[in-house]
C-alpha cells in the first residue's frame, strides 16, 4: 500500500515538473517573439528615418571607414543604392541590347532573322561578279527542258543561306519528302536601240522580246525534268539611250520527294542581270 502511494506521488511530481517546464517555454517564446517584433518595428522605423533624413546632395560628406561599420543608416542607404544601381544597369543593358539588335536587323537582316528559319529551307542568289551569261545547251528534245539553265548561284554569302539543303551545280537538292513553297525571280536588262547598230536595232525594236522564266523539278526515277511553274512577259526593246529593266517573279507549292532537284531556266539569258538582290530562287518545307 505504501509503495502504491509513493508511485502516485512520484507521478504527480513528474507531471507537475512537465507542466511547469511547458509553461516556462511558452512564456519564454511569447517574450522573445514580442522582443523580436519590437526590434523589427524599431529597425523599420529607423530605416525609414534614415531614408527620410538622408542627405543626397553632392556636398554630402561620407563617414570614415570605422563609422560606416557602426552606422546602421549608412548600411541601409548603401543597400538601397546598390539595388537601384543594379536595377537601372539591368534595364539599361536590356534596352541597349534591344536597340542594337534592331539596328543590326535593319542593316544585316540575314544575321538576325525576325523569326526562326524553317527546318528545311534555302535561298540562293545571283553572283554579281559572274559576268559570263548562261550558255545555250541545245534544243528541248536533247535537254528535256525549255530555256537556258542558270548555274551561277551563291548559297553561302550575303543574303543567301542553306538550311539542311544542298546546292549542287545550280540545283537545290531536296533532303526530305513534303510540301514545299518554291519561288524565283530573274532580272533582265534589255539594251536600248541606241546601243544597237543599223538594221539589227530596228528589227529588235519591231520584234520586241519574250521573257520567260521556268522552274523545273528533276527526279532520279524519271529521265526528263518536270516543269513546275513558268512566268512570262512581252517587252519591247527600249528606245533612246536608257536600257529597259524587267523582272519575272513566280511562286507556288509542290510536293517533293527526297533527292528531287530544283533548277531555273530562262529565255534571253544573255540579257539577265545576276544581282543577288534582283535574281534569286529558293524553297522551304511547309508541311
């Protein structure tokens, strides 16, 4: 019986100790929480006070190094200045980058395209330095196509580019099956009658010129090239001393297979101007 009473007393003592300890911890937590809130509020007021009373004039005298470490106002203002300078520097860098990119886009658009290039695409241009006109290659019966073939195309420099396509002998090699958008433009310079001599000039003036541009597809499984598109116009030989300037442009879609080849032929190839901004052709995969 005595042992049972002793155990009950011991349990009550332990329970009382636990309760007292819990109460002490709770009181300590509330006290320190109140002290922390008071310190935060005091620091906030002092920070605002520092900012309101800060002297930002040019004749402001900076404190000594020892005073800087012990002065909370100095630390607050320094952190604020650092944040402002970093924000302004980041914004300035972003604006400068955008301005430079826009400037380069206007001067060199091929270096910074507004939109990403298609996965499969090519744009080839005429070679201005090439003064030799395309040579005639016989009749249609032996070649399988009309006009005179253009072989002098630039695919790497200037405004031209090749994106997963190849340029071989003036032909664009198709790497993948799909629907392609194909386009071409050729530029012609017809000499004026003042540049011709005698009766030949009169004959040219009367007859005029038929300018025709063809886009052909050549398949490995078919011996004769297939005409995809053509564009034409009738032009009179210009009178006087100024030459006549004409251009032909055409575009359309066609379903192509791997290893198909695209090339351009024209009539009156000797009058064609190979300026890269006036004579060009290309294709890109649309689906």
